[in-house]
C-alpha cells in the first residue's frame, strides 16, 4: 500500500520499479518505500512523456524527498512549459524550496529557466537578500546573481551598493568582493576605463585593508583593479609600506603577509632591488607565511636565476 497505489487518480499507471541488476544486486541503494514508489510512478509517466498536473505534483513530491535529482527538475521544467503554468506561482514554491535546501544547485538552475521565461526579475533582489541572511557566501546564489545582472542589465541597479553593504557587514566576504570586481570590470561600457571609478575602487580596497590588514580579499581586489588598468603594482608602494617593509628590524614592521608578498613582487621586478626581494621571500618563508615556505623558496630561486615569476 502506498500514496500513489492507493490513489484512484493513478489507477491507469503501471509503475516501473527500479532495476538494480536482478534479484540479487551487488550494491542496491536503500531507498525509503515512499521514495521508491514515487520514482516508480515517475518512470512510468516519463516513459509516456505525460505532461499533466498530476505529473507536476509528482515531481514536487520527489523534489521534497530528493532536491538534487536533476532529471526530475528537467522533467518539471518541460511540464511547466507544456501546460503554460503560472510561473509566478512556481517562483513562490521555489522560494520555500531554496530556503529548505540552501546548497542545492538544481534549484538555482531551474529558477534561472523560470525567470528567463518570465522575462522579469521583479522580486529577485529581495529574495537573494533573504538567502544571504542565511549564508552571505552561498556560491549558487552568487552565480545566479551574476546571471541576473547579465540577463537584465542590472549593472547600475543598486548592485554596487549591495556589495558595499555586505562587505561592511563582513570585510572577509570574498564572494561579495568577487561580485564587486565582476560589476566594475564586466559592465559595458567598461567602468574600469573610467579613472574616477578606478580611484574610487582603489580607495575602497585600501579602506578595507586598513580595517583588517591580514584579510586577503581586499588585497586581491586591489591587485585585480591595478592589473585590469595595466598599472604597475609599484604604484601602490607607499600604501603597501603602511603594512610591510624590509628596511627595518622592527618586529612590528610587517602587519600583513599579503603586503609583504606584494613588496617582494615589486622588488623582484627591479634588479637593483633584488636583495630586498630576497629578504621579503625569506621573511615570508620563515615567519609570516611558513606554510608556503617551498613556494617562497621557489620564487627566491627564480630570482637568483634572473627570472621573475608571475
């Protein structure tokens, strides 16, 4: 007896059970009875390519039990399209499902298909904010957000301000930093070509670094902005010296290993400063980043051979 076998609405369907390889399978998966029954009915309606409300309801039941079942999501999408279903209602259901299964990729792929067909992103920013209240670094949500920006040309629709708020809440939110760089470097026309934008972004990164000098995210962002504008990293030397120097024996001279890394890179690019680069690599290997001692030794060796590693 089961949910579907006892339902007269399914009397015309002969369920197709899972074939695990004969009567004595080597490694049969221990599905629950409820899931096994639902999947047996799903195989049957998929074999008939049935596009119906009952099939749609069946996919919802299975997704509730196993939200990672990609085939079920694909079938659900096809049914929605065939029935010309209410996609706003589908989004409401997706909201509840996403909140219950935060790390599920299929949910966000399906949402992308639905929103693309709706041709509207109304309410999406609010729901994304709701998801970020639970986990501000959810990779699937950030990927979806970048798709939204591209699909609906949202480059200047509060996205930059949203990253600023998230970074203010957690300066170590690398996902927010990554999204900000995507906005600044990926929009058309490219904002990164606007000197005022570049100066603003450099200052934004510098301010964040001053709050947490050992946080790698804003250092990477600063490097990314400088690189994107084809400006030498040495242009940031005065700022970097606020957090690292090899010209002093003071124990407090290095406040950030990331600053010391950039110092080494700057000095390695100038032959007359190579001795300072060597000292920086030695400090990184011995004290400030010993877990990567072999890497720093490699760069130091490249320097002695007259090569500058990128």
